[in-house]
């Protein structure tokens, strides 16, 4: 009953805030509903069987028309990573004409188009620093909820938490990757929030999310979380751009984090993390983590024959032709490639892999420009917000290296966050700083 009440409270409040405060709250609600995913929850039978995300999407489109004059200045293709993201979408649409499984590719393509419409509208509607905070809080709220749900369910299959994922990440690894980037955002807001209740809220959210990572036992997500936190803490301690008591706070957070991590980590989690270093050789008797490298090599060989890829799950269809005989592939001969990089290569070819790399490259480049501008203008809190966003994207990139996440909502949310930051802190500031020239040539 608590979950049902929490869902309805979130859903109704989201719409009220969207119509009475800022339209961007509709996207914040979209983020939360993505994680609530009532259709697959045990309490889903207690709520009306409707598409809750659909009504949010329609509302977002409505806000585009009613706020067109205000948001038209937020040009989507002024952001380079968006240009490459849409190129990926274009390649995915073209791949439908030669996909190995046209029906499945069509469904994946339609869902990807819907995702791009939503994030484009969100970019248009989010044009201030405060609205940006709301967007990031929406992600943290959703990640907290599904982590709370994981805590309620507990490990239920093979020492992991299965069956509680989202629409596009139903398995345990996909869910862990979806929530991994949120931990560094919790850390950032815990550190910078002036309100003590906000600090407590972000601390609780962070604890639940870390606990979910431990319960899910995903090695890729753990690596992503660990490296993202290390990056953020490095900047906290060694950056020349400092808040008051920043180094002391870094020491406190590090000690508290290590203590909390040791408390939450159990034997099953420690054993699975230890297996990262132990599974270095391909075992012909059973599948291991090292087997994935065989899949990756097979996708490279496949790309030589199909340089434009073979569409959604193209590797699954052709895998048996490229995986060497004698390699144990588990229950199925045809397996997924288990890496977003090689997924892009096998589904949309060399151009697709290049576009993915360029999209992420420009995410890094534009956020670096944000940091330079913010440091120049002595905006320390916003500067570290950008570092948190960079670290969160890195967390997902590491996790997606070991699983298929080319069409993942969270991947493009992370890209969206970098795009919003670039628009707010660079593009709009440059526009505001430009002098206005009159017809007579005078400047005012």
C-alpha cells in the first residue's frame, strides 16, 4: 500500500507542479515513472492499467506548443552531442531496411524515436540552473525508489535481485547500470545542500542506492560507481577551486563512504567483485566473464562481413558463425555481444560505433567548456555539479562496456544532462554577453 500511495502522490504532484510551477516538472515525473514502472510491480494490479508515461509524453508535447516563444531559443542542434545522437538514430532507422530481425528492429526503433522526442522536449524546457536541479533530483528520486524496492524484495535468484527492472532494463545488470550514475549526484547534493533536511534526504537516497548495487551484485556497475566516486573525490581534494572546508569535507565523506561500504558489502558481493580479477581466461567447460571478450572479437569479425551492421540483435543471429567452436556460450549458441561499443558495431556498423564515440567525446568537450566558464566566473557549486555530471556519465560508460545499452534511457539522459549544462552555462551566457547593435551601428 505504501508503494501505491507513493506512486499516486508522485504522479499527481508531478502534474500539479508542471502546470502551476514549471513545465519541466513533467519530465521530472517522466524520470520517476520510468523507475516506478507500475506495469511490472507486485502492486501494479492495484492501480489502473494505463500507460502512465504516455500521458506524460503528451503533456510534454503540449508544453512545447504553449511555450514555443520562450523555448525556441534553446536550439537542439546547437549542441554537438545531440547532432551525433540524432545521427545514431538516423543510422538505426536506416538499418531497418536490412535488419536481420525486421520486426524486433522496428519495435526498438520506434521506442528509440519516442525517447529522442522526450529528451528533445526536456532540453527545450530546461533553461535555468534551478530547473536543472529539478531534473537531476527527478533522476535521484527514481533511483532511490527502485533501490528501496530492491531492499524490500531482497536477493531472489542466484544471489541477485531479478525481476524488478525497468521497461528497457529488465535484467539485474541493466538495472544496476541505470542507477549507478545517481550515486555521485547524491554525493554532490549532500555536500552542497545548505538545508539539513535536504542533506539527510540525499544521504538516505545514496545509502539505499549503494545497498541496491550490493544486492544486485553487478560487477560492471560496481566498477562504474567506484571510478565515478574516485573522480569526484579527487577533484574535491586536489582542485584549486575550493569551497570553504572542502578538503575537510572530502576526508569526512571518504571515511564515511568507506565505513558504509564495508558495512553494506556482504560475502556474496565481495566474492563476486573478487571474481573480476580471477576470470581472466576463457573456460571451455563453462561460461565466464572472460567469455565476453570472445563475443567482442566475434563482433569485430562480423563487422568485416557486415560493415553497416545487421540491426537490432543482429549479433544474436550471426554469433554462431563467428564464435570459435569449443567456447561455452551458456544455454544458447546465439548470444548478445555484452558490450554497448560492440553492440553499436554489430547493429549499425562502423559509422554507428564512430557516432557513439563522437557523441560521448562532445559530452566531455562541452562539459569542459562549462567548467572553464564557471571557474572563470567563480561559480564553485555549479563547477562541481558539472564534475558530478561528468562522473555520472563515466559511471554509465563503464557499466555499458559490459552490457548492451545502446538504446538505454539512462545513456541518453546522461547525454541530455551534459547538453542542458552546455546550454545554460555556455550558450545562453554567450548570448547574454553579446552586445546589441542598433541600425546606426551604436552598441547598447
